C-alpha cells in the first residue's frame, strides 16, 4: 500500500507503464483509499495503478558553516550513519555528524532541524 506524499506522482512515463494496484472493476474511491492513482480516461490500460516514486538524492557535500548537528560530542562514524546522517571529520570547528541535504526532482532542498524537516528553495 502506498501513501501519497510530495515524493509520489500519478503521471507515470505513459499509460502502458502503469503498474496495476487494484482488481477488475475497482471504483475510484476504493482505488484512492488504497493509496493508488485512478484514471479511467484511457481505455484498455490499467485504471487503478501505483504512483510513481520520485527519486531523492541525499547529498553530504554540505559546507561546514551550513551543517546542522545530527549527533553528540564523541559520536563515531558508524553511530552517525545509523542515524541516517553524514559524517565528515575534516573540519574540527564544524559538526562532524550532520543532516544531509535532500534534493528532490523539483530542485527544492530539504534540511533537518531537530526532529522536523523543512524545505528551502
């Protein structure tokens, strides 16, 4: 089951690329309640289909002065990676364990502050 987020899209490469998400005769309501996309405008293709997942690129090339701390003093690389963060100990004055920039297909950058995820252009 998929849930729709900013990272999903209901317009795959083409109608023939749709991946079935329902059963024959499924209603639009039942389809969308499953988290799927529905489009009955084109005959002889799947009408209830899985949304396309948009790839995100996680980038750890964050300037030292822009890093948002993701760890604690003394955190090691393995502990940092287990938190889903980046590790770079080359600058002793910047956080070594820090949140990555996440760039999506819309060229927006997401960054973490504490427990929240924020977007910036």
